[in-house]
C-alpha cells in the first residue's frame, strides 16, 4: 500500500527508474525487457495483499530451511557412537555411562560417521544415517533383537517409559520378552519390582484389570513376589476408579503368597470399602479385623462402611456394638451413622434399642433431624402402633424440628391402615394449618382412606379440593382409585366424568416439564379396563366400545381382560355377530385367548342358541391358539346342550371330553344328574355306556339313581343299557337305598 502511494506521488522518477532497470536486465541476461518493471510497479498497488503473502511465506520458508540445517549440523557434531538397530538410544546411553534406570533425557540421533565428524555430508551418507536412526518404539516388537529384549538394563527403562503414554505397547514388549527367554528370577530385584510397578498400575489405569492380575501372578510365581507397596498402589487405584470387584480379585490373587505382610491401614480400608460396594459381605468382617489389628483406631469412614454392612445384612446387634465402640475409642459419630443404626433397629423390630439410641442422640444435642424421627415413626406405623407413631410426632415438635411431607404421609398412612379416617382428616387439617406444602401423594393417601372406609363423597371432596387451585394435579393413581370406587358404587356417570377430566385436565408446565403437549395424565390400561367392565356390567356396550376406541387413540394395547369384558357384554344383548368381530380383532392384535375367553363364548353361543358353532369352536380354536382346553369347558358345553335338550350334541361333546382327559366323579355326577332332572334318560344311559368303555370314574349312587329312574319310567331299553354299563364298571345293580 505504501509502495502504491509512493508510486502515485513520484511517477516521473519511477519512469526513469523503470527504464534504467530494463536496460540493466537486458544487459545482464541478454533478454529484451521494454517497460516490464514499470508495468509490474504500476500493478503493485492492486496486488498488495497477494504480494504481502508471498513475501511473508517466502521469508518463513527460508528461515525454516536455515534452522533445519543448523540443527542437523549440531546433531552431527554431538553424536559419538553408533546405536545398534532395534535398540533404544536412552537404554544404551544408560548402560554406557551407568546412569539411573529412570533417565529423563532421550535422544534418537543418528550414529556418528567420518563424514559427519568432518562436517561434510553428501546425500547418500545422509540417507544411510536416516535409515540407521530407527528408535525401538517405532519398530514392531516381534522384530526386535531377542538378546536386547532379554536384557533387563534395556527392557526396564524402555517399558517404564512406554507405560507413560503407550501402555499396550509396553505390555506387548514385556510379553514378547518373556516368550524369548526373559527370566524374572535372574533379574535384579529392584529392577523387577520397578518394572511390575509400572506395568500393573498402568494396566489398572487403562481398565485392563485382567492383564494386571496376569502380571501379578507372574510376579508371584516367577519373580520375587508381590510387595505390600505394589498391593497398596493397586488397591488404591482400583478403588479410585470404582473397580471394586477387581480390587477384591487382586487381593485374592496376592493373598496366596505366604510371605506377604500387609501393615498399611489404607489397604484394608480400601478392601473394606470395595467389599461393601461390591456386595461381597463375606469379607467385611475379616477386613475390619485386619484393619484394627494394623494399629490405631479405624477412621469414621471405616466405621461407616461397617455400619452399612450391618444395615444390608440387617444385623442390628452389630450396628449397636459398632456405635458403642466408636464412642469408646473417641471416634466422632454424625447423624448419618445414627440414622442408619436407627433404621437397622427399626427394620429388626428392636424398638426398645431404637428408643434408647434416640435418647442418646437427644442427649448429645444437634444430631437428631427430621429423618431420625421419620425413621422411628415409620417403624411404628408399619407395626400398626398408631399411638406410638403420634408420640414420636409430638417428640419431634418438642425438639423444635419442623415435620416434613414424609412425616405427615407416615401419619396419614398409619391412620388409614387402622381405618381411623377421622383422625386422618385431623392430620390433614393440621398439615394445612402448619403451612406444609401439599403434594399429590398426600392427597391421594387421604382419598384412598376415605374410599376404603366407604366415604366416597368425602373422597370426591378431597379430589375437588385438589382441582380447585390446580397447584397439586391428580395423577394416575388418584384417578384410578376414584374411577374404580365410582364403578363399584354404581356411579358410572361420575366414573366417565373422571375419565374425561383425566383427558382434559391441564397441568402447569413447571410441574411436569416433560409433558410438552400440556395435557394431563394419560389414562393407563387399568383405568380403561375398570371403565369398560363397569359399562359392560351395566349393559352399556356402546359406551364400552367407545372406550376401546379411546384406548387405541392413546396407543394403549388392550389385553385379554378388556376383550373378555367386551365379549361378556355381548351376552346380555345376544350379539353373536359383534362377539365374532371382537374375537377376530383379539386374534389380529396378537392377544392369545384363554380358557376364560372360550367359556364366555360358550355362554354366548348358548344364549343365542348356536350350539353347533359352540361345538365347532371348542373343537377347533384351542388347537389353533395353542391352548390346552380345560375339562370344565366340555362339561359346561355338555350341560348347555342338555338344557337345550339336544342329546346328540351332548353325547358328541362328551366324546370330545374323553379324547382330552378322563372326567372326574364330580363331572359325571353333574352330567348324569342333569339327565335325570330333565328326563333325558336315553342320553344319560348312552353317556354312562361311553364312560364304562373308557373305564371312567362314576359314583355308584349316580349310576343307581339313573337306573332307578329308568325302571320307574319303565324304559326297558334304557334299563338294559344302564345295567350293562354298571356291570362293566363293577357297580352293583340292586337297589339298596344307600344313596338316598
């Protein structure tokens, strides 16, 4: 830019300068150049950005070339001895100068040559030097010289260095060295332990605990053995990375070494914590005893882990003993420990010890909180001790501790479980006076109590109170309880209104942010099932079908109970065609019918006088659906055929029953008794004959009753058939009057 401005201001001078430059170029290079320099200088202002970049990058390129040449020259002067191919220069330097195993100086310089010493190097010599300058970390491990891998002086520093950044290559180097003959027993003990400290901790750090266990086994079986320092580092590292199972596995591996002595308390503390977290409670007592034997009192965290162990195993005696021990040794006890021990005592129903502990906590002062009293009150409520539960509540107030929502919920549950609805209402009133923030659980608990006591109107009043402010929205449980209660009370209109309210009830976004549509609690399958059954029982089949459509709109899949209720609703109006459609939809939805479904269909077909379809359904559908029909289905259909006085059909169904199973004595009593009652003696005699051929179980009184009725009616053929069947069943035919 400056050049452009200068050109515009001094145009005559640059015209002369351009002419002189053209003459010089033509004279030096013998190239005609008429006004070229002038043209370039004229276009310089328009291309000032491009020219600037060219100049800057050209300068940087020249500077880089100069620095590279200087570094190569310095490297050639400082190199003293050639490094064998495949060997790490750092390890070699350590061996030459007896440097420590951990040297922070590493170099990958090319070996010195006569040319490099003289400072004169041609291209071929430089290429050869670059080929020789190959560090061990860039060469595949299997291609390394076995003698180098077996050399501890090279191996240890190399692997230790690789463990910092290339753990996998470090492990590969170690395993390759063992395959080519590295002997851990002949290595210096210090170098061996240094090697395994780096390998094991690095393997744990990257999550390869199986590899760490393998290394520890190698050290224990082939080397000098695992040291306490290595075990301490391993357990601490595993605990910090939440590898609790792996920490215990490491201990089990190294504990096989009889020479290992663990005197570090932190090791036992880490093992105890890992055992509690991993659920390996069989080790907790041992680790805690070892911790105490290592000298000094355990820390509060160690006692806390043991109390957690006592809580999980529900050992209230151990928990109380630990608290006493903590007081004796002067370890501070916080409210968490006290509350945990209190919960263990309450769970074990050791109420007296819990009250003693509460007295001690109150005597210390500043330890009890609302959780303390809630824990004890919950234990009393669970045992049905309502008076003691309120005593704890009053004791909490005496300590100037404000009850929480959980406190009032425990009191409400206790009153409702004891059917003390009035007292529950008093608690609810006290809550509102104390300014306790109400929630859906508290309202629903009170509603459940009123419903259980039969006070449906009062339950609906509480529901209306919930809906008034819209600050505490009802949930699924609230609506389900009220809908079922109204259905059981015959209030179908109220139940449907509740369903409509469930669909249209608006929720505040800040209460349920996850409901993006702003609609309230979607009804669940149980709610729809209750309403469909109530409408079907009340003869409102169309309303039940509308509920089914609404269920499908909510992406809810009807189950077998819903379809069975709809099929049962078709019986009262004898709507066989609608029942067929519902059954087809049931099969199309992939819902397998049950024996209850087939029983409903038999009742429907009998109501519609379609016994042929009932027999065909019972013969075909169970096999198609993969269901084994129960004998009661056949007996039900036999009785239906007898009531319709269709003896041939009854005998056909009884034959199907014999193909599936052997009827019981009670089944024969029902069938033969119905034949006698309806005066269908020929059908009864035929069924008795089929039972005798199948060696069935028929009571003598039932057969005798059929025979006597046939004799009294003077049905000779029937009497003859009955006597023949009874003889085959070994039933005496004389009338003795024993069955009367």
